[in-house]
């Protein structure tokens, strides 16, 4: 895969990767993995929150009552 970055972003990527002690490729791989995980988490949360609301669960106390 090949991607193109504007010069300013490329320099920032280089500095950020160096600051983390990793290659630019490794830095980008980790960033992509983190974004994929965050997107999956957000999607799951949206589904679960709507299911909880349907059952009248809005706050932690409601969860504790439901499982007690």
C-alpha cells in the first residue's frame, strides 16, 4: 500500500515516530490499529447503549440494581 501525505504532515509523522522510538511504518501501523479499535468500540457502545436505554438502564446505579 502506498499513501501520500502533505509535506507538513510527513515531517510531523517523522518527528512523532522518532519521539516514540519507532519507524514511521510502525507508527502508522499502530495509529491505524488504534483507529480501527476505537471505531469498533464506538460502534459497540452505540448498540449497547441503545439496548440498555430500552431496558431502562441509564446510570451505573441502574446496572447495579439489574445485576443484584
